[in-house]
């Protein structure tokens, strides 16, 4: 006579799906996202020498702080961040302008 209850699976796992529409990858640690953004920024030779700090939150929120001399470079920083999986929201606190760069180096 067949059992009415199925035996418990040994070694079974629950699938965790990446929500591509939301840009969330639950298996990715915030430190991995920060490191991936750092690598993306270092690949851009125009961004070298600028002090940009990246902070990632568990919910996919990335905050940028630091200085860049032009609005065009600011946009390059933002675009580099969006190429990293797991970035869902970008909060840009970058200061733009040569005077902002000079203030941070004095």
C-alpha cells in the first residue's frame, strides 16, 4: 500500500532565483558588489586618480561619494556602476568641479 505522505528529501535545496526585472541577486554579498564596482571603475583610465568611495547595501542600493572634475566623468562613474549585477538603486553624492577636487586634496 503506497504511503500518503512523501518521504522527506535528503540534501534537497530551495532554488533562489535572481530577479532580473528588479536587478536583485540575493546570493551576492555587498562586499562583492563593492569590489565589482571598484574593478569596473579601475578599468576606466579616465577615472584613475579620482577618489571615489562606493558603499553597497543589502537591498542593492549603491551610494557613491568623492569628487570628479566634470559632469561627463560623473556619468561614466554612474554607467560603470550600472554594469554590475546586483545594483538596483544608485545614490550619487559625487562632487563635480575642479574646486571640489582641490578642496579634497588640500
